[in-house]
C-alpha cells in the first residue's frame, strides 16, 4: 500500500509495497506511480487515475490490472485498487493498494 499525490507521486509506502517494487521506503518517496507502470499498461492506468479525479465525489475508487516495473526492471502483473482521499470536499491524494496477481 502507498499514498500518492494527485500527480501520482508517492509520498509514503509500507514495507509490503517496498518489497514488491524493490525500492526502499526512502527511494519510493517522490517516484511517480504512473511512471512505474509498464509502457504497455500506461494508458489504461492513466485513464483510471484521470477518471477518478474527474468524477470526484461521484466515484471515489476503482480497480484495474497493470504491470508494475520493479527497480530491477522486472515487470510484475498486479491488481491495483485506487482510492481518492478528499479533504474538506476537495480531492487531496490517493491511497493505492497493489497486490501481485497469482
């Protein structure tokens, strides 16, 4: 699990996400989640993030599958649950849950 800004830059991540991505917690901070998506899945992932922002309070979560590019370059197919966090009625950040497909 990780937290990302509206621009998809990661602000924090738990140890499970760090292990999955191959990055340390310090290295993860500031990385773009969308830039960590495999090029073949980039368009679908970007559309999901943009849809949630556009719909705002009408839909605050979505799920999709994409390949995450690990630090070592290996691609790992994952299920991504994207949840919009609002503060005072305005979009603030995302909670992103990433689980490898088995």
